[in-house]
């Protein structure tokens, strides 16, 4: 499924509840960049009228998902229930966490798990190290798939026609001087990932950050998630990553895959 912004919007009907969809747009209008918003800001960000946004915000307030401080609206911790419902519906993450913790202890680098959502990856589990890193991503954080090791592993499982559609919808842009953005080059990178079964991204997302990722597969061999190891390029070069970190990562990915029901 492509990013909703890149798809034709469904029309109201028996299988589409417009008011519910608008409520989700209001929730999504809040972010790290806009944690507290006025009614006017919510309406603008969600594409609604002020009256429509107000009705939805007051409904969310009555349900305990939004609170009001003067003129500013903000989400409450209860909104986390919606995300944790997804995590709790997939018990694999409870099984995967100790495997990832063992991996972190072994390689002394942070480990993450993510799934593909349209053109983005979404983090579903994080096991950090005690080292201080600039990367402060947490569960629920999103990053573009095209320039991340996790994303390329997840994209590699798609058929080529779907892969091309998602890369085009991503509108790749350079995040660092190393970021691959040309469609033909990205396709070549991802096809190589598909062939070798893992991905290494060297400073394409952030200067100084190197990352390795491997797929978590179900019994049919389809990739349902990915895990990665990330660290600083000044202490973990490409050769070290492939010779030392990759075998441990692949072993952990296979162990988690074998736990799938």
C-alpha cells in the first residue's frame, strides 16, 4: 500500500466512514514539530474546516485522547493505547526482544526492528546501547525507506513494479552527501539487497551513521519485518561491519524468524 498522500482518496460510501477518517487526520496532525496546536492550526494541518476540526477535537477530548490548555490542544498518553494495540497483536516482538538484547550485548551497538508502511519504515522495537548517539529514534518513529538499511531490506521483498511505484512516490532527496537518490541507482542497490539477503547503508541517512539490516521472514519466506545494527562510522567501518557485525545480525534475524508461529 502506498503512502495515503500518493493515492487517490476514497469516496464516502458503505465501506468508507468519512467522519472516522477525518478523526484520524486530526490525530495525525499532531507531531514532534506540532505537539500543541490551536484549533486553526489543527484545521489547517488536517484539511478540515474549523467547525469540523472542533467537533472532532471535542469528541477526542470526551474520550480522553485530547486535552485542552487554554487555546492549545494536545494529545494525552491514552493515545498510546492505539499503537500498543498493534504491538500487542503481534507477540513476535515479545519473543524478539531478548534476542535483540543478546545481539546488542554481543556487538555493543544499538539494534532496532521496523516494518514497512507505504514509503516509510516504522520502528516497532528498539534496544539501545549505553553509548551517546545523536539518533534518538523511538518506537513509532518513521523514516524514509529508500535511504535506510531497514527500508531497503523491506523494499527488497516487493515485486519490481511495486518497488518502482514506492520509490517514485518517495521523491528521494539527498539527506547527506552520500545519499543515493537516482531511481536506477536505488533499484540496483535494492536488487543487490534482494540477492544477498542483507543491506548496508553508509552515512546516507545521517553523516557518521552506518547501519546493517537483515530480514525477518515467515514460513513462506516473505519478509514481514527487519532488524538492524547501527553505529558510528568513525569506529565501525564497512569492512568491520561486514566481517564482524553481519554474521551476528544474520544469526539473530534467523533466530527470530524461526520463532514465528
